[in-house]
């Protein structure tokens, strides 16, 4: 500390305070938009991305100016001002590195078996130490910066959409990684996140895997300044397993591993996904609603005790990673029927994330479909062809009735795009039926020509045609799954 530290002028303090607040604000929410406008000041525009870019430019230019004048040092400022200067400088450091971190994420994603150098990390550490951070702080903040960049990268690029429900989803995913208060995460919880399991719910094809991957690839990974690398590859530290793919006799081995000779065919020892998940990693258990009670019981013990044993062995192994689970089934209906343990549910549900259906997203914002078509065409073809997008949109408009429910969600839309590219046609098979059902419902309700059980049966069928699962029909009607299925099959047979 200098003998006479400076006090910030009120205008400077206001600017630096806004920037410090940006650091702690969810980047996908409206509060961030307002802060960007404030930081960008007189150069604000209507477009949120333009405001963000202008705010970033204003901060980096101000930080460069402080560097040139020799005033980019925490020691020069009074104690009350040091915190906001600190986060102002960290924000500048993050955006100086942003392009390099994006490039590193892409390179590392394509090299899951290797840990690549990140040479710009050396510059970042030197900047921070020059500004008054000690070496350990600099390493910590570089790791946090890379974690935040990965979280933003995967949430922003994997889960696109302008609808209200998609905006809420991206905000929830960010909070799932960093909590609702980044200060709390930074000071207390960064090394405790393995205690927070996540359950993702949603219909088939709604993007549960993309949401899980965005969380799982965004864990904190320390930086090794001797090797100039992050100590682990985020692409390999995230492990996923689809539990519905394995028969009951093999699922425990896939989860926990087995010892040589544990059962017929176990000719060598095998590490399951819990063994392969690293201390900085995450494990995604997809289709968790399909596992039996005995397997749930063993998974519950891992979540409670953080220990497990391979099949056929007594060695206790420690699990350090974070657990993310997902199902397209009505989890509460499974619990009511005794098919999903309550205590297991309560170990999984530190956070519950509900994926919106594509139908809901389009209802909220009709431009969602246009955006999804452009994104899907670019991903499938590697080309942002406006002409091809126009052809696909026109084909959808002429072959699919307005208000189609897209029961297969994003996955169905992807196959729709592929089929139109191949045949310039898309017939859903149930489009006319859904429209007829809705028309019949409206007509008979208006005329009063409905008995209660008929009305319930037709309504269940309409929901089934729209959402594609008995579980979703049961959830929306308040019926149990078996009753909903009975009404659907009974009505369809008539």
C-alpha cells in the first residue's frame, strides 16, 4: 500500500462499480443488458450484442489507459476502492484473453485425448501480478476466467433461441454452474460443487443432453503455470452414459466397474464411469427414470457416501465428480407408483431444470423456428445457405399445418431438415390426425355434444399427439400414466 493511496472520483467510481457488477451478473439475463448500456454510456444502441461489444471495448480501452499511465495497480487505491478496481481489471483481463480462450476451447474439443498448451496464460498471470495480485490469486482467477468462458461458450452455442423459455433456461444453466451469486461461488463453493446434483427433465429430443454437456464441460480446472496448460482436458473430464442401453445384468459393471473374474466373461478388470470421472469432472446419467430400484439404491449410496466398490470386489473407491441426471419420464408419477425412490430423488434434485418443448418455444416467439432452421442447416451442411433455409421454410409451410406440435422437438426438426434436403418433402404421419382432433374438440365443446369420458379421451389423445409420451399426458392432466394410456388407447381404437 502506498503512503497516500488515491480515492476514486465519483464519476470513475460509478463506472468501475458498474463494471465490477457486470462480473457478478448472469450474462444471459436482462440485468446484464442494463449494465452493458450503463458501461457503454453515450454509445448505447438498441441491439444487446452491440451494447455488450461497446461496453467491452470501453473497459479494455480504459484498462489500457491505466496501464500506460502506471495507474493499473491495486496498491494505488484506498481499501474501499480496491475491490471495484480489482474486478474491473479482471474483466479487462478476461476480454483480452477471450478470443484466445475461444480458440483453445475449439482446439481442445477436437483433441479429447490430449491436454493442449495455453500459452496466453503466461501473459495473463504477468498482467495480474503487475496489477498487485499474488501468484496464487492470479492462477485462481485465470482458472475461473477459463471456466466462465467455457460455460458461456457451451450454453450460448449449444442452446440457441430467442424465446422467453430459452432465455430462462440459459440463465438457469449459468446459475447451476456458478450459483445465483458468483461471489458466493468464488469465496466458498468453488470446491464444493460436487455436492450439488442436478436433475434435468424434458420430453424426448428437447435438448437434455446439450444442457447436461454445457454444465459438465464447465467445471473449474486449475492452471499449471510450469507446463502452461490447464491440468485437465474439459472434453474428457465430462462423461455420459445412457442407462437405458444396458441390460440389468451389465449396468452395475458399466457404472462401478468390475474385478477380473467377477462374472462369466469378465476376463479382465474394468473401470466403470464412476472410476473414470475425474476430480474436476462431471458424470451424466441419462434416462435415470429407467433404472431399477436395486440400481437406484446403489447409486444413492454413492451420492450419500461418495464411495463405491467394483462388482466382485471389496475395495472402496472415492468418487469426486459432480452428478447430472436426466429423464423424459414423469418423475413424480414414477415416485407415486413406487418405481423411483423418494430418497434417491431428493439426493438428485439440488437443482431441477425443465427443458422447454419446441412447440412451447415457437408459441412464445414464432421467429424461434426461423432461427432453429438457420442453425440446423449450418450445422448439418457446414454452410449458412440462405437459399437452402428459404427452401426448407417454404416446404414446411406447405406440408405442415400451422400450429404443428413438433412432438419430437429439436431432434424431429433436425430430421425434418435432413428429409427436406433429400426429398423436398416432409410428411409427419400424424399432422392431419392432430388437426382433426383439435377441430373435433372445438366443435363438440361448442355444441355441448360431449360426455365427460369422451372429452377426457379426446383431450388425452390430443396431448399424446402433441407431446409424444404417456408420461407428459399424465403430468398435464393430473392422471396417472396407466389411466392416461387407457384413455388414449381406448379412444384411438374407436
